[in-house]
C-alpha cells in the first residue's frame, strides 16, 4: 500500500501535458504515492454542466494532497454556449472550479514562490527570491455580486453618505461586487506568512495593501498584521501600498522577501513577481488549508498548445516540489529543486519560451536524470 494518496487532476489543455511531464520526475524520484485520476475542467462542464463534479469533491475529502494542471475558463455567456445542446437553458452557471475548491475546503493560504534560478535567460534580475502569501478565499473573489442591484439592497445602501454620488443611476445600470475581508481570513494568511518566514529563516515580511483609500477592509488587514508582527520580533515587518509595491518590485525586487496580502492584490502582485523570474512557466503555487492542500502551476490551459508538449513544465514540477514540502518529504523536495536549478543553469535542454526547441517531456527527463 502506498504511503500517500494523491488526487491527480490534469484538467484540460496543456494541464495534461505538464502533468505528464511532472509524473516522469515523480516516478524517477520513486515517490511512494497512489495517484488517483479525477475529472475537473472544461470538458466536464460541457458534458455535465459542472466543472467540479461531486465525485471529485468526494475524492478530495479522502486524499493527502492534490496536484492540479490547468483548466479553461470563459465568461458566462460563452460558457453556456458551449454546453451540450440538452444542457442549455437549464440554469447551469460556470464557476471556476479552483475558486470553488479554495472556498469549499477553506484553502486560505496561497503560497507563490518566485525565484530567479541562475542561468535563466528570462530573469529580469538574478538574486530575486520572493515568496508571496495571498489570502485565498475572500475579497472580491467571494462572488457576492449583484446586477441589477436589488431594490431592498439599494434602499439600505442609500443610507451611506457616499451613495449620493450614484443617486441618479438606475439599479439596472449599476453592478456591485463586495470586497469581504474577515478577521479570521486576515489572521490565517498573516500568520502563515510569518510562520513560513520563521521556519525558513527569512528576514522580512512585507504587507501589501491600500489602507489609505480602502480604509475598512485594507485597514482590518493592516491592524491584524501589525498585531501579529509583534509576536515575531526577530522578523522585520514593513508595509507598502499596492501601487507603490508594483513599482518597487520592478525597480528593486531584491528588497522583497516574504510578501503577504489579500486575494485580489495577491493575484496581481504574484503574477508581476513571477514575470521577474521568467514568467508563468516558472510559477508554482500551493493552496493550503488545515485539512487539504492543492498544488498547481499558475498558468492557464493554453488550448492552442494542447497535446503538443511544447510548453515549459517547470512550474508544474515546482508545484510537485511544494507538495513534497507540505507532506514533509523535504529531502525529496530539495532533490527536485536542485535538479531543476542544474538543468536551467546548464541551458542544454530548454523549451521554446527559453529560446530552446525541446519538448515538455524532454525537459522533464533531463530534470529526472539530474535527481
């Protein structure tokens, strides 16, 4: 019997390609796991009207961790148009399965390492080593939205003095999305960032928010971060507004160490940081809660490349490395990262994004041979 049960969720598009490549590395590593394939993504949506079916949810309740490839997402009208004819007009609504999983399993901590490996021609600068902690379940991603705005809600909102600026806008000419931030959400993500910094002897945690304008929600995050920071006196704590942070990430990225922020800002900042170290082909992430963790590359499904084994698999292989860290298989995780670093530094085997001509599988085999 295998030591671990891993939900294997390739999804669609290049998710299948990069997961196939990652499996090569895990098999050579002799990682003791049972990989259980399960359905998720666009094709399941088209055929069943649900991109995250109950059988997948049931499996996720029984595994040690999950590895996820990529899925296609489209706006609601396009999504409904691609349903099988017998499913159209029956009220099915496409909701991103990764967002649903994050909220359903309270995967509150999204960790995004952004590290510049020596020899990567796509590095903006060398010596960048940033880890972004993004709150994963709240904020504008809570999906509490209204269009048109219900009359009873409009009556309540009109009691706020700032709503007078919108007094002449009809309900059907206004859309409303709520930025929901809670004490628990702030506490969980900030403590995750500080605990990571403590474990890996990181020197600084930077809070990225916008409390001078978004006073209540960013204000709550800021107050809680300041309070928690006092429990870690050995770790420097600073605060940067999100607009200034984007500028400083480009101007002086090596000044950042661990970043912690809310969901929307984290989504933006982590992609910016990823581009500094080569782009989404090198950007892995972990969605971590108290009972489950799901690991993934952060790129999309790139349908035009599906099945060509053309794209860079390193982000997905690094996601597997994060999974091993989570499972406390630290030695195996280090072996994977060292092998990736060696292959990048040698520069002999590269996918097209790095100026090479090798396939996803050839890159994976080269990494495996360096384990």
